C-alpha cells in the first residue's frame, strides 16, 4: 500500500504496435484517483525509443519518455499490443530490473506475452486476451494460464482483453486505497465498479438496452435496499418480468447473475462502511444485507482474503477523521 505522504509512481510501458484503448486505461483510472484530497498516482507513459510509436487502428501515438522511467516507478504496466513476437531485449531487461527491485508489475491484454518473455510469469498464474490464452500457454508452458478477468499472483498482475484492463486497474486502486476511493474513481469515470477477477473474460459487458428493457432502474432500486432480504422474485417483480427473463437479461446487461451481482454490491457497500465509519461489525453486516457478522466475515474472506476487522485496520483512514459515506441505505 503506497505511503500516504508519497505519490505512487506508475510507468505505463507502450510496446509497439500499441492498442490505443489499452494505453488510455491507466491514465483514466489512476489519473482519477485521489487520496486525502490529493492525486494518488503519477502516471507516465514510456517506450523504448521516445517519439512516434506504431499503433493498431488509425490513430497516431507519440510517447515522449524512454525506459529510464521504469527505474523509478512503483508500478509498471505493460499495455496490450500486437507484440507477441520477440520483444526488444532492452524492454525485457528493464522489466526484470523493475521486478528485482520490488516494483509491482502488471500487464493489460496481450501485454502478458511481454511479461512472459521477461520470465516474470514463470511458475505463476496469469491471464491474457482470451483469444490468445491458448497461444500463451503453448508458448510459455511454465505459466499457469487462467481464463479470468484478471489474475493477481504476488506482485505480478495480468488482465484479459480490453475492458478487463479497467477491472484490473480499479482492483489495484482498491488494493492500494480501499473500496471508497476505487468506487469514487468508477463514478467519476462513469464506469462500472470493479468486477471480481474470477469472472469469465468473455461475458458480455454491461449495456443499456435500446428497446426499453434495461434493468438499470431495478439495479438502482436494489442498491438502495441492500439491507433488505431481496429475492429473485422481488427483483423480477420490480422489473415487471418473470424470474427466467430477469436472469437472462441480467446476464446480458451486467455479465453475471442477479444473486452474484447482489452479493458483489453488498460486499462493496460493507467495505465502504468498514472504511468510512466506526460502526460495529454486526451493524455493518446488517446494513449491507448479510444479516450476521459471521456471514459478512465469510464472504469478505472469500472475496478479499481479509476479515472485517483486518480490513478496517488496513483501510479505515477516513473513519479516523470522521467521514461518513453518502447515499444508499440509512
């Protein structure tokens, strides 16, 4: 977790030909994060040879910084690219040096191939754009390839393709500064709160239906009632559809089932309450809809790997200055 007195330095490594969408993700997510009213991250894009960088699509990319940026970065992110051939030896050496001195290293999309070439994925679990997952495992048998939105294996993190890079970056913000900061970034950037890394990367992304069948209103209704014993029947009744139709539309719009979405929302709300209030764990569990502290503890351990008390001890900086979360349930 970054020191609150220092800005966490992130080096975004553009390996040509870069995917411009992936290149923009760290700037959008980390550039929107604030902690104690100050920018939480300093983001710098770099490449092997500063200047114009080959990119996929019709956009032109100019990167002004060289590989020396990696030497002082706290986190290094290799963006997705078409570079599944041999990467520049200078890039691989710089990545190894960053990892050796303790920097957190991550990749978006097919950037995992570059980390694998550097040997940083040997013996680790990792993921990549699902179309290329088989190629990654075949070419680098020492890597345990998983089909997931993102994978965290110690100080090395990898994401699947495209929007999964957003989930990974939000996950890092949440790991560094807690759920409240990560959710604030998601709201500011008008993106969904981070999905769990274990979700399948090829699930449809959330969309609003053009024919008036969107369940957005029902999701908003449920978010204000997380403390209530919401059931599939109650959600379906609010949406004015059958339970079967609710399940089908929910999967198409939110990429998960209604009950899994509801559980994720409750976990996120509990995390914010643990961070931003000094309420007893029993009350937090009740407000978040878990009913008992034991139930909250079980789900938080499963999702985050920490008990409520341990989570609060790590992230409850805002509670010590008396800030309370806004919105949602009383």
